[in-house]
């Protein structure tokens, strides 16, 4: 498992190369267990809070008649963006890639795009 953990950490570290990304975390979307963190863990967000938020939003979307699974959640403030990106895997609970972005240095659209492929790489 040590080699897999090292590969996971390397993948998370590469996500910090995206402009404005200050912290990232890979989180179990059901339990909130954090599998790995790179950069500023506080900026990435707490695992249980991210999982609870994603589950609440998914439930409310379903109640409103939305079809399909949650893809991403983007929250903004005057100084920060917080992004939760759903990462589908072939077996087991879904995962969330949580990222904190410095709003003055990040473009949310570019960040989501640049995080998409590396997010799948995390599971490779």
C-alpha cells in the first residue's frame, strides 16, 4: 500500500500546479474520510463537511427533480473559491476532490478543467 499512497500524494501534489490552487484533498463522498491532502489542508476543506455538503446538495437536487449524479459544487467568497469535484471510480464509494483556490489568482473554469484529468489520474 505504501507505493499506492506515494502515487496518490504525487498526484495530489501535481494539482497544486493549477493556477491559484492552494490546497487539495481527496475525500470519500459517503464517510468524509480524507485519503490525502496536498498544500494547505485548511484551504482544501474538512472531509466530513465536504461530504455532508455534497450529499445535502445531491438530495435537494433529487427532490427538485434533477436527474443524474452531482458533478461539481463551486462556492465563492470575496477572496476564495471552494470547489468540490466528484470523482467516479469503478468500485467503492464515490470520491470528492476538494480544492481551495485564491480568487485573485484562479479562474474557476480553468481550474475545473485542469483538475479533471489529474482527478482521474489520482485513481489510476
